């Protein structure tokens, strides 16, 4: 899936300071659920980082990190940082 704008590369440590208050729909990769499962397995079994493209209230962001867990509405990154699934555009392994 191609995104229309270039994402801003950020460190995972600043994600907790980002805002996810606005309620808007984003176009997500059709296989996002499978991407989350695969990335979580890679993070737990192999400590492998993935690239996560997501949108906060300001715009498109990119972070390269490890996913430790996923739930119904959020993914948990290494260090206890959470990203809402409804803001994830795509995960690249």
C-alpha cells in the first residue's frame, strides 16, 4: 500500500506525547490485522523491529520498533508505548 505523503520518522519514546484525539477515518492496509499478528510474533520470538506507519492528529508518522503485544484497540511497543490500531496505516516487516 502506498501512502500519499512522506511520513515523519520519529523515535518511539515521543509517541506518548502525540495526540490521537481527533476522530477521523484513515485508509488502512487491507491485511493490517495479519501484519499486526506477524509483527507481534517477530517481536516476541526474534526481537525483530518493524516499520509502523501511523497518523496522529498532526500527520503521518513512521517508527521503527518492536511490537510486544496487541489487543483489540491498541498495540504495545517495547517500553510500554501504545498506539491505537485505528490510527495504523501499515506495518512493514
